[in-house]
């Protein structure tokens, strides 16, 4: 069966998907096994980025395995979610952002080519056609999204310091997270079309005036998760053609 697309669900989104009633998929790769589910009859693969019950911290997510699995499955269009902190006061909590570029400050030095000299083009870390599909799908669903934003990828699992946030802002960042930058690199090197719909759960450190806690981030994602899934499924339909 040919996949129509894949969704990688991050913090707060995986719990919104009823995985018990869907078909399990195991995808072995040289970098580890990827466990996924097939959603409904739409032939869409769903992967919980952080594993069952959110057990994997950002620095331990098997990004290369995710990219290799998608490559082995025929490189379907891959859409991901990311819970992010906002570096801009005009992107308050609750905002949805179709990311357009990335800054990698994770220090992970992640690559699919440990032994080969391959210099991959990163002019468009997020696939332009998938970005357009997300924007179009959001309009069709009547959900407001922001067109474009630079995703800053930090290593985590700790949150950033106010000085780091000030630096990221000065470097041109719009939102900050701990996963999508690494994922984008791996997918680009694997030749897999990839885009991200990020959800602002909080103002970043030093901008909001209160300490950050993961439980609050997860709670902030709850009202956004259904909207994000609706947009992504509609975008996959648009890319593949409604059937």
C-alpha cells in the first residue's frame, strides 16, 4: 500500500491521536527501529517523535532513523509538529507558524553521511510545496496561521536562558524549540520532503516574566493539537489529491 504522507507528532499532539484503534508499523533502519501507526483509511503514517508516553528527551530522539525510515517507505511528504517558545511579542501563545527557515544551535552535528563527503543544499530546509499546502489547508479549515518563521533549534532538554534568547533574537530567530532543526537536516539529507507546523506554547525565557515548566507547555498544546492535525491531514490531501 502506497503511503499518502506521514505526520511526526511532537509534544502534546501524540496524545491527541487515538493510536489504539490504528494499525502498528515497525520500520527497521540502520539507525534503529521506528514505531508508527497508520491513521484511519487515509494511508497516513503517524510517528510519535518522543515515543510512547513521551519517554525520549529531544537529544535522544532518533532523527536519522526517522529520516531513513521515510526514505525506505518511498519518501512520502512528511509534516511535523513542534511546540515552541516565541521570540516575538507579536507571536503570542496559541499562534501557529508554518516555519520557513532554521538556525541550528543544538551542537548535535547530526548527519546521514558519517563516512561520505556529501554537502547537502539547505537553501530550503522546509519544502516550499509542503509549506504552501499547509497554508492552503489552514485557509480551507478556517484556522489562522503565520506564513513564515525562523525555527531556532536548541539542544535541550533544559529551557534556554534569557541571554540565549536575546542572542537568538538578534540572530533572526522567531521561535525556539529542541527537535525540528535536527529533523529538518536529516530529512533534507535523506531526500524526504519535509515541513513543520509549529505551535507557540509560551513566550521564551526573559520575555514572559515567569518560569517555564514542561507541564504548562503540554497543557498549552491541548487546545491546538486538534487544529494542527486537521491542517496536516488536509494538507496531505491537497498534495496527494482528495480521494
